[in-house]
C-alpha cells in the first residue's frame, strides 16, 4: 500500500486542527504561566507595564506600574479568567493602588495621586499566532477616596480654576501581553 505526501499532509493538518479545538483552556490561563504586558489602564499603572503569574488555573496575581497624569501610578491585584474554548475569555479583576489623580496646569501644589480599591471586568483575546499572548480590553470601576472627592470639591470652589473636568465613573483598559 502506497501513501502519498498529500494524504499524510492532510491527516497531519487534520490532527493538529482537532487538537487545537479540543483545548479546554489557553496557555495564558494555565497555572505556572507568567505574562508581561504593555498598555494603559489601572492594571498597567496608568500608561505602563504589567507583570502577572498564574498561581492556579485561571487565577492571576499581578502588579502594574506606570505614569498617571500627576505622578507614578501602581496597582496590585488578582484576575479570575473564565474557561472558554473560544479565543476570547471573560475575566473579573480586583486591585488596590492608584485609582485617581488631579493635575492643574499652573498649580503644581494641586498635583496629587490617590489610592484605593478598584473592580473590573474585561475580555482577553488570545493570540492565534503565539500561544499565551493576548490582548486585554476591559473596564474598571474605581472606588475613589473621600480625600480625592474633598480635594476635587475644593478645586471646584477655587476662583483661579475654570473648566475643571469631572472624572469618568469607569476607566478603560487596553493592552497587549506576552507569555514569559
């Protein structure tokens, strides 16, 4: 019985595609895997870097550091990935760290960052090309401190300040992460 190269190639491709579809979780969610990300949002310290490690399947501890509008920002937290056979995975996150900032041009004494907890949800879009890499897109709801609110209210009463912008109630996350 003679088997030609086309038949072998066809069955090899079929086996590879079936094994890819039978994956129950992605490398980015497997225990023991680590990731490094670049992007913006509170998990990235504002605009900055993020590093995380999966301490259990679908459970990632992370830290992020970056630039907030007034100073260096940072956050430490945890993310729970939900298993998916698709390339997109839903996640929930919680963190503590920098979650608000005030900066007024011409009043450097007003520049300040504020700390507190934040909760989030989002989607990881796992890479087709490099297993373990993923896009991170989400929303974060910061629980802003009373000190932040008091300072913001005080600035609203300051006659030197005009056109003060109210903070958004939710913040966005957009980043790319690499498997380490």
